[in-house]
C-alpha cells in the first residue's frame, strides 16, 4: 500500500463535486470524481488501497444507500462518509447501521468534512478500535431511566418533537436528556451514537419505551 490517500466522491451535483475536490486536493488528497453509482463501479477500486468514499445519499438511479449495500455485500472494506441535502434521521441511522463512519447534512462546514475524511483514513489504517461491548454497556448503565427512554427513541430514528409527544414531555426536556445521554455515552454526533446503538441493540434492551415514566 502506498502513502497516497485517495478520496472517491460520488455526487450528481457537479458544483459540489468540484468544490469538494478543490478542498481535499488543497490538503494533499488524491481525488476521483463520479456523477453516479454505476460510474463509480465502472471505474473500479482496489480493495486494499488507502482510500475512502464520500457518497451522496440521494442519487439518480442507484441511490447512495443501495451502493453502500452493494459494497457491503461484496465485503468491501472501503470507509464510507454519507452526505445528503435532505435531513433524514432514519436514513442516517440506516446508513450508520450499514457501516458508514459518518453522515453529514449539506451544507456542512469544510472542517466537518475534513474531520470525517481524517477519521476514515484513521479507521482504514487500523489505528482506531471501536469501543467494545462491555465498555458501552457500562456507559449505558450510567444513564438515568429517562435518558435511556430518550436515546432509545433517538436510536429508532425519531425526531425531538416526536419523542416529546411519545413521552408527554416538552421538546426542551427531550433535548436536555438527549444531550446528557449522548454525553454519558461518549457520542459526539448522531452518526457516532447510531454506531453505538447498533452494537448495543439499544432498541431491544428495555423491551418498551413506556409513556410518562420518570
């Protein structure tokens, strides 16, 4: 494996493709651009190469999640960063459960993308290990009952407003418990939390969410 770090970008918006390419090239990455999933697959990629994929979720024809699923089926070890112009919590959770390392909503900050790409290559090189199940369960056990209820609903893809209605509390209360719960879990983003939830099987731990419980 060479030291060259290749970033593949699959996005049907030409303006975004070239803007991201310019940003990534400015910090030393080699960049390859594709307008669709088929174009990416036709271009081919080396399994063991030092590379990652920035993948738009909403693509014409074969969508981003479909391409992600295909790569998973062929046992690709390509780290994937999902991006979309449409906020969709359920989609982000689905993408993370399928193995994406991050999920960014357009428009995102340049630094957020660069941080995600850095994480992708760190993961690729094997220098970072995900938290083990025992450690995650210990973190989860430190949550209050209400924090557990809230983050279970977050893990199931519900928005703050939906969680508030489900638990018969205010949206502000939901935000407070959600923030506290994610902080105790050590999750700095929804994407990271979704990965933890998948490892833990959080939606199944307590069996039910319970309405109006403390």
